[in-house]
């Protein structure tokens, strides 16, 4: 681990100033991902700006009926919050499917959004990696890629975003509130993370020095018909091979509104609004759900070790939609 300086920010403005003035500085809160990256010499910040004392630790009602999640609320406190459990059970379920109880007690909501890929080549500084060092190559494409992306890939990178929470946030159409040197702005969660393209080293669309202050959930939470299905190698403390967040509104056996997002398959939570529109007006049958799943995966591409994910994702989508529709036990 390289040497770095440490500063504790007193307010949002000073935190932004500290990081915007030094492009090798980084915010730290729970540190559950950043500290690992520093230990592996993947991240080498010159300065850590501690934001744990900032007043971003509340969950509160919004005037439009939505809910605001403070950036520094822990994942555990978010998942077990009475309002979240009652109104946004999909989000609660997704958070509890991730990491371990100890990590959820430390990890913050903003940190969850900012976590980086768990690609083995990214973590191994003895190998090339376009995400770590642009222009050096992507050995995962022809290497060990069982955990890697099947959607939205590029010749530069096939890494996946590891979050469970972000998949549910994408399905719920959440927004991220940020503050920077140019003031405040809001970014839709589906636009917050990036596909790799030619710039795989850029994980998100934050500007230099911007800090996440909150995540806003819209009033519609789909509390009656939802499922979060996570397919992984073991029952706990494992990243998703494929995950599916499904949320429906229904009139009898007919879908009137649908949200669907996938995890473990792309460089960002994968939401396809076209297939959501396909679901509207359909009766809840396995054949209809299989057609929707095929459409979502129309451009899926495997790279050898991970080709099995295409069929796995097809089945997971159908199963999650069945559970959300009440055709089986919720995932």
C-alpha cells in the first residue's frame, strides 16, 4: 500500500473542495471496497477524504411520496428500515442478498454505487487490464471469464458490475443526487454507471470532485408483485452469476406495468425498457415470459467460460417473473 494523507471533511462543500483540487484524492466512508483495492495496489490515492461525519445518514420522506436514502446510511440500516421493507421490499431483498452481515453493517449506500468490478485480472497488477491501465489489453476476453459480461461488452473490457443493490435501484428507477463544484444535480440510476466502450476505466458519469449525497426512490415501489433472484455458486457471500430484479403491477392475471433489471451480466445494471413495454398487457404465462427473456438476451454474447450465462439468464428471468406474478414462491 502506498503512502497517502488523510483528511476528515467537516461538510459537503469542503469534501468536494478537497477532492476536486487533487485528481488522485478519494472519498472514503465504509471503505469495504476501496481499502481492498488499496491493499492490492490497484487504487493508489494520494489523499483520503473521510466523509463519515457528514450529515448524510437519514432516510426521509419526499414531497412527491418517494423516499430519500442518505448516502452514508449503511446497507444494513437501509435494508431493515421499516419504510424500505414495507414500500420497497425489492430493494430490501436485493441488499440482503449481497455480501455478508458484517460488510452490510459497514458499507454505505453511496459506496455500493461506487464499488468496482471483481474481475480477477483487474485485481492482479501483474497482468494487463484496460480498466486499470487503459491501452494495455483485456486478458479476460480470451482468458478465465466465467464471471464476466454477456451484454454491453466491448473489445476493451468484459467486466461486470458486482452490486445487488444497484440492480434493484435500476428496476425501481431510482435517481442519484450529487454535489460538485458546479452545484447539485440528479442522475438517473440507469444513467449513473457506464458501459465499457473505449473507456472501461470510467465506471460512472460522476464529474471530478462530485460526491453522492442521496439516492431518491420514486413513489411507486411495487410492494405487491416483486422478486429478486440471485444465482450464485454458493448460498452466501458470493457475487451473482446472474441476478434478476422483477417488479410488476397487475390487474388480475394481466401485467399493467413492469420493471426488469439484470445483474452479473454487464458493466452496469442492465435494464431494457423495450422488454418492459412488451410485458404490459400480457397475461402471466411461461410462454410470454420466455419470449420476453429471449428479447432481453437478443444481443448476448459469451466468451467461452461464461457462455453458459446466456441460458442461465434466460431461465432466471422467467423464474423471477413467475415469482413476481405470484406463480410461485417469491425468490
